[in-house]
């Protein structure tokens, strides 16, 4: 027992690896939020009139809303006037090749382990790098466009593919959806846009890497991903931020649309700065992610590994509108120290024979609070809908908490919905079994945790699975008892 | 006038003649809460799926005690002590309490031994809403049962609550307190019935206080008519090594909300919770349970099952709290539902909140339909579809019915349920 206590204590001391700050000159909006800020951002990005109107509408709606308080997290009220809503790294006007990117920037991404060099083609991942909510560069553009795939920053998409953006932006997550989407819609600065044409199987993983760099900024990016009929895409998202003493707000919106027989696989490794041991600093990650299986036989799969953020508050959801559509949600959420996570999913079954599967694994350590909050809703016309949910919690240490709030609403008699949840700690007998076979306690704990998460980690694309496993290992680093 | 105003208005006439069962200060505070919070609405998380709005404008009478209508009550065919409430007020002439040593009304005990009330009354209230506050403000009609140290009540106590609406809609608010001393044991059965064709609304609260090594079995049978609204709260506070066994069965009433709150306040306690609900027509049945593990080494086990037909709605919310000190907790919860019709709805929310690490907790919830293969098995053996379905539903219900430990009562309730499930 004392061994594992020690392990847990040491676990809480492992450091955040990505906490450096890059010295890049920034071009920022003044602090504060008003209609002028919204106009400033829109003008800065040279946006068409309709988008500005859309933003203003969202902003006006936001003014009428109140901060939601239902989540199982506590934090001091956010002063929305004390945030910089737009911050872009200053760089030369336009880039024709990657060599022209600010070397500081490139070094940043090198440090993060993301190579923007096309030489690293072998890794086969197309990256859209977003720093302080502005897209810096997108790799492999040419190769993708041969197939008709559009993969670019949101601001580019607004100019080059306005018809697609106009049609789909806000169609899955309306601006009035909640407090943070309204805020995001008003001030979003950039993000990734992706369109996969009919019948195309995207040959490589697409990836966006988000980083908050400047102080006092909020990051508000917007991702829109459309998979047309019969297409397939696998999309990765990673996030880090420097260590700062104040809390920074990240309120993103991600919208996925899968048409008939299309498949989208969306993976996230979220490693925002979680704050220090005493809960000082860290990112507030208040993100709205929602996907819609708009056509029959569409499939959407969310996989997330959540290790960062001082507060995580997000529910990647799937609206199963098409018949025979499939929604999946795989999640590992690790909280440590003073971190709080309230995360889960929503599966809304509308189409007949729609199926969904939820596997959520929570690990809480230190003084953290980890909640699973999920909704499975079967509408009356969703004949033969099928859901299976499993949410397990692993508790490490006696100061932390694990909570489960599953909502199940079934309105069709042919639906089969199952939910099961367990909560436990790492069994002393399991550790003993390993010890007996010459595996020391630290390795044993790592082994057990890895085994516990396997079901989810297996869902990640290979490149990410390695990163995720490393992340879990970092959390357990130096935990020899 | 809506229900909230009726309650506030009635309080003005009630206050001067109120007993000391509840201190004047607490009554005043409670009625203020009623004024502030009102009747719960679906905006409140605890009431998200249960809407009382449709009856708020009913012209209820709050202090109605019509003549005893003994033949309106169906008495169970068991040997038991008998208590009869008509519209929330104890009717002594219909009751039979001969042989119970310590029995009184809340009102009389507050006059005779106020210390007892202050020791046990209103000790655990995890959730507060306008209805519970109203019940507290008006608490004086109800019984106080005390089982002395080491005593076992020789017979179960059956309490019949009759809603008599022959003279118009009524609103009743009984409140009971049951205390089991060290090593005592008792069986307590609440039966809700109604007569008349008007709307009734029962807002009841029963509190149980279990001392060391005591043993409680409590049952709640809801068999009012289709115009009856019922919001009931049962709270069980456990002290060391005490044991409780609760079963809540609902198969009628228009809207029924059962709250069952268990507080495991000392080590080595054990609580069993069972529930069965059968919905048909447009019945709405809501079961909210809470098992609060406050101390280490306790055990709780919960099984709620429901069958929903026609346009009925079922709600289940089962909370398990494991507090920081409650190491070595074992808590299990299971909620199983069968939907029979296109328009039936089930909303279930099994909820775990855990703050200790050395625990074993699990919960499961399922919503589905009768097993096709089991039906086929029966039909292949010449049993008609309707009967095969009934057999399966009976088997489904038996898991809970078997938990009624009084044989004669089990038989009678099982027969009643079988009658209900007959096609």
C-alpha cells in the first residue's frame, strides 16, 4: 500500500514537457470583447460580409446567455474582457515554400515533434499547424488536391470555397447551441477545413496541431470536416501550450459531417498544459465537438486521449441521422493533481438500425476529479437502434474522485441499450502477481494502466498510438516505489 | 389559485394550531422555502423527466378528512398491525395497533417527549425541494413508531393511505417517523389506495432511523387509481451494523415519484433496495434512489426492474455516493427495463459519485424487449404468443417479487401483478 502511495506521489511530480514559450512576434487584437473586436477579427481576415453578419449574430446571442454551471467542475468566473481574442504570429506576407516559415516557428514545431518538412513524407501525415489560433501552414497540399481533397485553414476556405463553408458552417453545432459555441462563433480566428470528395479514400492521415503560445490569449478555433458520399478520412488533432500561471481559455468547435457510406475517424491527443501541482494555471478546455451521420451507412468514430488541461469540459457527440449509421466513442481521460475533467459523449439515434458504442476509461490520481457524463437518446423512429456503453474508472490515491452521469432516454421498444460501469483501484493482487514474476511495482502499474486503456489506444492510428502511449508513460514517469 | 399559493394560504390557518412536532422556526423557514422554490419543475435536474405542471391548477383541498370509508380499502390478507390514514390523517377507529408498545402520533409524541423528536426527526435531507419543504412545514399528521432495544415486532405494520376524492380533489401530506433501537427489528408496509373519481395528490415522507444491529424491512405498494399523483420520500438512516431491506412496487397511479434515500452513516451497514414498476396507459413512474456511503465497510445492493407499455413513461435515477472516508465500500446497482410499445419511453440515469479509492462499485442499466428466442422456445412448445409474453414478464418481475419476505403478502402481490400482466 505504501509503495503505491509513493508511486502516486511521484506520479504527481512528473513535469509537463511542452511548457516552453516561443519568442515570436505577435500581432494581437486589444484585450476585451465587443462588437468592435468581432469586426476587427473579421476585417483582419478580410472576410466576406455574410460571415461578419454571422459572427455578429452569434455575438449578440452570446450577450443574452449565461455561463452554464451544470458541469461537475469548479473554477472562478472567467473575465471575458481580460482575454485577447486574436493573436497571430507575425510573418512574411505569403509563403511559397516551407523554407520561408519563421525559423523560430519551425523550431517550435520541431520541439513538439511535428515535422513540417515534406522530406518526412515517409511519415505520411499531412499537418495543418495552428499556433495561437492561426493556421501557420498546411503540408502535402499539392498531393491532396490531386485527389480533389481540400485541406486548408478555415480562413483560406472562406475565400476559396465559400459555398461549402457557407452551407455547412454551423449546421451541426448551431451558434445558439451553448454559451461557448456562441462565443466561438463570434470570435473564432482560424482552424482547419477539410473536404473529401465522393468516393475518395484519403491516402494519408490528416492532422491539425494546435498550440497556444502568446500569454493572455484565448484560442478559439473552428474545425469543419466534410466527408462526401463513400469517402474515408482519418483525422488527428494534437494540442499543447506553454506553462503559465494564469488560466487560458480554449473554446473550440469541431463539426464533422459524414454523407452516405462515408467514414470519418477523428482522433485527439489532448495535452494542454494542466496547471502545476497546486492547480495554478493551466488551460480551460471548453470544447464543443459534434458529428452528424447525415446519410445512410455513414460511420463516425471519435477517439480521444485526454491528459492535459486544468479543466476539460467536452462531449464529442454523434447524431445518427442516417439509417444503419454507426457512431463510436473511445476515450481515455487521465486527471492528476488538481485537474478536473467532465467529459463523455452523446449518441442521438434518429435513423433506423443505427448503432453506437461507447468505451470510456477514466483514470484519476492526485486530488483530481474525473467525471463521465453521457447521453444515449433513442428517438421514437429509430427502429432497432443498438447501443452499448461501458465506462470504467480507475482510482489512484484516496484524494481523487470518479463520477459517472449516464443519461439514457429510450423512446423505441425495439431498441437495445446497455450501460455498464465499474469503479475500482489497481488491485494489490494484480501488482503482487507482477512482482512475483520479477516485474517491479512501477512497471506493473504501467502495465496494468496500459492494459486497462488498451481497448481505446488500439483505436488510434499508429502514429498517434505511439504518442499516446508515451504520454501515459510520462504520467507514470518516475513512479518507482 | 395554483398549488403553491394553496399551500401558502393553508399555512396561514394551519400555523396557529400547529403542534411542536416541528419547531415554529423550522416551519416558518420551510414555508419560506416553499414560497421561494415553488413546486419542482423540469428545470431542476432532479425533476428533469417528471413534470407536475398539469395538476398545479387543480383546486385541491389541503385539510380534507371525510368520514371513514372502510369498505373502500382493500386490506391485505395477512396477520398484521393496521394503521389507516384517510387523506393524510390517521383514522384511529379503523386502525388496529393493539400490542405495539411505543406507538404515537407525531403530534402526541411532540407533546409527551419532545426530546425524542429533536433527536431523530428530519436528520437526513440530501435533496430539498418545494414539496419536501411543504411536507415539513405541515408535519404533524403521521405516526411515530418506536421499537425498543432488542425487541422484534411480532407482526408487520401495514399502513393504508386512502385518498378519498368523493368530495373533490385532495392534497395530503402525511409524515412518519420510525425508530428502531439497538437490535430491534420491524417490518413496515405502506399501501396507497384511492376512492372517488377526482384528482388526488399525496406528498408523503417517511423517515427510518436504525440503531446498531437493528433490522428493517419496508415495502411500498402503489395501487391508487389513474387520477392519483404521488410524490413519496423514504429516508433510511443507518447506524452501525444495521440492515435495511426496501422494496418499492408501483403498478398504478397517474404520476408516481418514489424517492428512496439511504444514508449508511456507520461501519458495517447493509442496505438492499428493490423496485418494480409496471407502466401502461399514460402512467408516469419515476424512481429516484440514493445510497450515501458515508462510512467504510458498508454494502449496498440495488435492483430496479420495469416493464413499460402503451404511452407510459418510466424514469430511474440511481445515485451512489461514496464519500472520502468510505473505503472498502461494496456498492452494486442494476436497472433493467423492457419496453413493450412504440410510444413507451424509459429514461434512466445510473449515477456513481466516488471519492474513495478502495471500493468496488458497479452499475448497469439496460433497456430492451422480451427475448425473441425465449418467446420462440415457448411457442415451439405450444404456448400461445400472448401467454408466452406473460410468462416472460412474470419471470422478469419475480426477481423483485421474491424479495417480499412475508409469504402471504408475496403471494397476494404476485397474484395482483399477474392479473395486471394478463393480456
